[in-house]
C-alpha cells in the first residue's frame, strides 16, 4: 500500500501519457479510427478511478500536510526535485480534472472526424500536464507542467477549432506564455534568495515555506513586491482577471467543445490555484498589501463580464464572458483573506468547472445539430427539445447560483467572506469591504439577467426558425454525458456537509452567523437549523408578502389572476416586471437576496441533524435534506416558468396592451420590501445575531433533555468533521 | 614569475595526451583528404572515416574528464584542460557529427565533392577544438582562422549557385575584416600586459602597463569575437550568409562556430579579465566589459527576435533566431563574469556550454528537416512551402514543431533547461542591471513565441493548396533526427548528469572520485 500511496500521483500523471502512446500505437498499426476513442476513454476513466483513491487512503500523511508525497531528486546541479503531493487545496481540483476528462472525451464522440488520433493524443497529454500542475510541490516542476499544458491546448484550438482558430490559438499561447515566463524569473530569483539566506538554493515549495515560517528567509521591500507581481501576473493572465481576459473569449469560442470544457473546467483553475498556493503561501504580506487592487479588478471582472455577456449574440461567447465574471468571484473570495472567503473561492472553482463545463458541452450539442451558435438563430427550442431545455435550464441555474445547486455555496461563502474581510480599509465611515461585497452582489443579479434572458430567447416562445423544427432531442450518449454533471450540480449543494467538512465548519463558526458549534435545534435539533428556520420565516414574510402585493397590483388593473390571461407584460410594464422578478428570485432563494440565507441554513441544519434515525446505513436526515433540495429546484422551475409566461414574449391578449406600469404609490409600497430582500441577503448578521441568544436558550433546554447519547451519535456520524475540529 | 615563464619555454611540457582529441580529428581529416584523392566520390567511406574520427575524439575527451594524469597546463601553458575546454569541445564534436549525418541528403542531391567537404568539416572542427582548448591568444587565433577559412569555403561549396557565392564572399570579406580587429586587439592586450597567455594576462590586469591600451584592446576583442558569435551590432552578415549557404552548412555555422566563438570569448574575458578587488585598472576593465556585454546582449536578443518576426524565409528566420540565441547565451556569459566564487564561475561557464549544446541539438534537428524539405537548390524554404504539411508528413512536422518549441524554451525540452541554466547565474549576482537583462531576455522569449509558433501554425493549422510529395527519409537523416529528437528530450528531462559533468574541472573531479 505504501508503494502505491507514494506513487499514486505519479501514476495519475503518467497514465494519460501511456494512453497517448497506446493511441499512437493503435493509429499506426491498425489504421482504423474506431478504436481510438475507446482507448482514450478507457484511460481517462481508469485515471478517474485511480484518482478516487486519493479520497480514501490517507496513510501517507506527512508533516507538511501533504498526502501521497513523492520526493526524488531530479537535477542535482540545480537542486530541483520531482516533488509531488496533494492537500485539501489541490485534491478536489485533481479529481475535477480526472472527472471532466472522460466527459470531454465522450463529447467528441462524433464531433471530431479529422485526425482523430492526434486529437486524442493531445487531449491525454493535456490531462497529464494539468494534473502535474495541481500536484507539483517543486516550483520548477510546477512551472514545467504549467507551460507544458499550453502546447496540447494550442494544437487543440488551432487544428480542431472554429473559423478564427489560428488567431485564437496564437493569442492564447503568447498571452499566457508571457505571463508565465516572468514567473520563471521569479522562481529562479527565489532559489537564490533562499541560497543567500540559508546557503542552499531550492525550488522546493515546502522547504521555502518552512524557511519562511522559521524566519530564515524573508522577502522585504521591492524584492517582495517584484516577486509577488511576477507570480501574480502569470496567474492573473491564466485566471483571467480583468483586464487580462481578452484571450479567453477568443479561445473559448474557437476551441472545439472538448477544449472549451477543459479550458473552463480545469485550465482557468490553474491560475486561481496558483494564486492561492504560491502567492498567498509565499508572499502573505505582499498579498495583503495589494489585496485592494485584486478586489477592485475582481469586481470589475464580475460586473464587466456580466455586462459584456449580456450583449453577446453567440451563446458560446456569452458563456465565455460569464467565466470572466465567475472567476472574478473566485479572486474576490481569495483576497478577502477570510477563511470563509477562501473556502468559497475554492468551492467556486469547482462549481465553475462543473457548471460552465456543462454549459459548453450543451452548446456543443446544439452546435453539432445546427452548426450555429448565434442566439438569434434559435427560439422556441423548448418545444422540440424538451430534455435538452430542462437540462440547460438546470445548468444555467447552477451557474447563476441558485441555492441547492452547486454555484450558490461558492458565491455565498465568497461574499460572506468579503463582507467580514478587513482587506480593504474603512475610510470616512465607509467600510469598503461592504461596498465590494455589494458590487459583487449586483454581478450575481446581472448574471441571472443575461443567462435567463439567453435561455428565454433560445428556448421559449414559438419556433421562429424553420430549420429548428427538425432538431432532435438529446440522444443517450449525450444524456449520459451531461447527467453526471447535472447530478453533481444538484446534489453538490446537498453534499456540502459530507464532501467538504471545512465549509460546514466555517459556516458554523463564521463571524457573520456567530452560530457556534453544531448543536441540536428546533426540528433538526441544530442551532443552525433553528436559526435558518427563524430567518426563513422572516424571509417568507417579506418575499411572499411582496409577491402578494404585486399580484394585487395587477389584479387591480385586470381583475384576473390566471396566468394564461397574461403574457408579454414586460413590454408594457417594465418596472413592475423588474420588481416582480427580483421578488421571485428572493423567493427562489437566489444568493444575495434574503431567501437563500434561510434556506441554506435550514438545509445545513437538517443535514447535520440527528432528528431522523439512521436505518440500514441510510441516514434519513441526509435524505430529507436532499428531498428538500429538490423542492428548491421545483420552486425555481415553477416560479420562473410563471415569470416567463406572464412577462415575456409577445403581448398575446389585446386587453393587456393598455396596462399601465406601477405608479408612485405602488412603488413606494413595494420598495422597502425589495430593499429588505436585498439587505437581508447581503447582510444577515443583524438578524441572525439577534435571534441567536434565544435560539441558544431553546437549544440548551433541548440538549439537556435529550442528554449525551444523542450528541455522541452526532459525533460518530460526522467523523470527518470532528477530525477537522481537532485541527483547529 | 618571468623565470617560471622562461622555464616553461625552455622545457615545454609537450604532452601529446593534452591535445589528443584535436590530433585525432586532424588525422581523420587528413585521411579523408588522402583517401579522396585516390578514390574520389566515396560518400559513405569518407563520411564514415570522419564520423569514426569524431567518435574516437569524443571518447578520448570523455576519458579526460576527471583524469588527473593530464597536466592542467600543457604545452607551456598554451593548452588549457578545464571544464570550459572539455564541455565546449564536446559540443563541437557533437555538432560536426550530426552535421555529417544531415548533409548526406544534400551531398547526394547536389552532387557535392564530398571528400573536400568532409575534410573541410574535419579541419573546421579542429579549429573549433583549439578555440575551446587554447589558453593562449595565439592558439585561439590559430583555431579561429582554421575554423573560419574552412567555413568560408564550405559556405561557397555550391559553386553554380549565385546565392551560395554571395554568401561565401560576404562571409569571407566581413570575416577577414573582423579578424583584423581581433588580431589588433590581441596585440594591444599584449602591449598592456606583456603576455599572450590568458593565465598571465589574468595576473597582469591588476597592474597593467598602459590601462588605456587594455581597454581599447578589450574593445577590439569584443568586436572580433562579437562578429564570430553574431551578436548585435556585429550581426549584419548573418542573415545573408545563412540564407545563401547550403542548408546543412547553415545549421553547422549556427551551432558550431558560434559555440566555439563563445568558448574563446569566455576564456579571454571571464578567465583573462577577472575582477581583482582593489586594483583600479582591473575593476575598470571588468565593469566596462560587463556593462558593454550586457547592453550587447539586450540588443542582440531584441534585434534578433524582432527581425525574425517579419521573415518569410525559414532559413532567414532561423538565422535571426540564432542571433537571438547568442543573446541568451550572453546572459550566462555575463553571469560567469560576475560570479563571486570559482565554483560559481565554473557552473556559469558550464551553463553556457550546456546552452550551446541544447541550441545545437535543437537547431541541427530543425536544419535537418529544412534540408530534407528544401529540395534541389534550396527551393522550398519559404514559409508558404510548409503550408498544411502537418498531417501529410506527420513525423517531420511534429519533429519540426518539437524543435520550434525547444527553441522557444518550452519545458520538457532541451531549450527550457538551457534557458533556466543561463538565467540562473545572472540572477544570482543580485545586480539590478543583470536582473533587468534577464527580464529583457524573458520578454524576448515571449516575442519569439510568435515566429516559432508561426511555423507550427503554417504546418498544422492551414490547408495545403498545392500538391505535396512527402520526401523520403534516408537512413543517415533518420539517425540524425533520432539523435536530435531524443537529445531534445534527454537534455530537457535527464540533463542532471551532463550539467554536473560540464561544471567539473578535472582536478576537482578527482577529488570527487575519491569520495
């Protein structure tokens, strides 16, 4: 076991290389391309299965906090080692990579016809390089993989890409290479600073870190600044942070579907991962010093990405720009320097990988059928492709960050982290951290707007383009491909507690919520659950109250509430529509509106609850939470469907043409509610703080009644969590 | 000190073993010449004799590493036996051997008098070896002239082609002119220090007779060596000569003579003009040449890369790229000049030698393919000629892409290791000027991505409009490609051993062997 444990990461890196060799061999000797994809798929699936071992075996834990470490000398003359290992930061990214690869392979099942052998070889080599990036602990080796990953992608875009592929490929390569070359200078610089300080030069991240911690090595003044920026620039281009993002829409749009999926799902994460690992690890002071710049750029990225996405005529470009916005969230969370924010960022990376990867896949599916990606070419597709539409909408929701789909946990934690952050100063009574969080929040709303608008234009309404009438819905291959992504999207939120005990711990400890330890509560017998329940009552009051008000307004005008009587109202009553949509979002529980805090807490509470028994190995609390989660999705579906039918499309009923928009009285009535919805979504702590004492009181009584046995059960059922608590 | 010097003259240590590698190559060249006059046009035989000569020489060289029996300063101190000599000699032998393999295609196609060609190549190699081993400016000069004259002739070997004639003529006239500078510089240095021996000069620079002469002499030497190494602003001959010369010769010139020029250049400046703390003349000289070379390096890289971007001929592009690479190698050179200790200096020298080796292996590989694709009279050397051949000749195209990526310095290839190694000593100095130099080098690398990738783009991302007959790969060329491709990976991934060996001078190797 030890032998396997030590070499597991090496096996992970090398398996795709062997796969590539096998593919070449097959292409050379059999001359038929049918078997190629099976070989490639086999190797990627095998790699995924092997990567799952990372989750189970922790026997090789070392003092550095890295698992599965392997450290052998590579080039003694410059003291560089082949040093690999994973920790909590990289393990999910490794698994994300191995998980996405088979999907990317299957997505090419029919799309790649020319030069299939080379395509699969590049795909496999890319996997190797990407895995290498996430597990390298030697800076030179890291750089090596970081750069090496460019080449296969360059070929993938350049040979199998769209019309403008040459431009996109070269731009992608030159842009990212320039950034990373400066990093190379900084890496060599680190080597000598370490040599000066301790007598031995090293590229080893762990050694550098321990020297820094021990105070043997310190980066001061301009040296620290330059080193920091040399690293940061490389990663900022990769992420990409505004204004270094211009390569991304080109590369995304021109790349073949598999390339876009990998680019979005994994390659962008290399940048944020690098920032988190190396910039934060090696230059914490400089990171703090320049956090303001990153936060500002991240917010510009969030809002700019969303605004530009809104006006894109091409679905793929739209998704590409939404990546810019999403990665802005990741950067924001990281530079909030709160544990929560960073967890959120890490989480957001995974979410983005899954949701955006799925979106690119879906765009690829439709492109295969119609050979166009222009939004205007579509319309009313829901009528001919119901399954596709359903999956697309769910994925879009995940991307927007609908609660209980994966996106929202990341965004939620990010913003929570930013809110409590001290990275930005407080000047003139204005806490700029709050301002940053609020600006980021508007980005979420924008994202909802452009994604839903796109969905609306593409899928709903009449089929306007005759060539769309013959579209076939997803076939089994495509469903099988997308299902894991959607499935993960759905249960991800529910699985938060299980897969990432840290997130749960953080939320529990978080200064915003001040909720303390996991304790038994009202229905779930957890404090969190009780808090959530309380908060949800408030939310429900406000959001549903507002909804009733709004329905009342329209009833006054038309004396009907039947959905079928409406349609296209957005055209005549824009203000009304806007407010209605916001309220609906709050009711659905879109992050940053009040609803989601309550729902989130409630479900978290339920998850950790022991109120339901565990029978036959099934923890019914988990089941209950998951069921509740599906409820959220249904809520989203029916509410949004209602919004769509009522507000969008042509005005079908002539009597609606004369409707007047809201008057000032009505606006004045509804405004405070909308304000509250946003405020409670953004800043729940006053509410939560206020309720906390009484909740704790109730909870105390409950725990005293039910005594120790129950608590112990909690501890045993949540083994990972207790172990992480000890870490603290 | 003078008496010691005299004693050396009276009783020179005529150890043949110290110049055995040079001797073997020279003998091989002579045999080739003689054989050719009795049995002309025997391509395979003369090529084989040359190759065997080079291999034996390389083997002898190998045994000299860590061999304490060979006197450190043989032949009255005229022959050095240090890591600079050994590693650069190795590079020279490697370049010649691969060149012989590559040129088989061309000699066959153009019906070149191979006997002459092979013997010229052997003598050029002797010249290169002496440029690496000479510890006396006279020997360096002799080596340089031996090399140059052989190369002038080789550049013009395609007698019926005007471009080849132009190339040889330009090279000869400008080369002679620069040799004049070199010789004049050597004379001035002799006047200032009273010696032509590098070791003596190193001792004398602290207190020279006429400090001004020393500076002027050094400037002349920079011009002379700069010309041979093709550094800006002494590079103007390069593109025309490289384009006109037969393709395998171009590959040879870009790799071999350049490396040899660097060997002599480094020996004179790094070992001959060291920094002697406290001695005004030495400090002034050292500061001047380090600054001058830094500026030269920046110019060389930038001009080479920017000019390469606009080229439409692959050979010209590679010519400008070779100028740029001279600039990168200069970074390591300067690093060696400012190294604080002898160990670090040797490591920096080794890094330049290693860089030249990686450049040689990559560049020769690229030229092998360009030679193969060029057809008679170098007809197909424009970028357009490479349009869309990617999947028509996948082996050649992927190999050429690999060489381009290695020239670009991408990880896992030889070029990456070379770059890391030459940047290292320059950054180590902690001198802000040198740090800027490295940053300039890095920015230049990014610029170079554009034109190196252009060839890849042309081959793979475009469709071919004209018909394409995949050329037949002959056995020697296949061997050359195999050597260069595996070399690119080997030096990029398993360079550990070679780097270590390159930075070992023989005496220290003995100490290591004992433990």
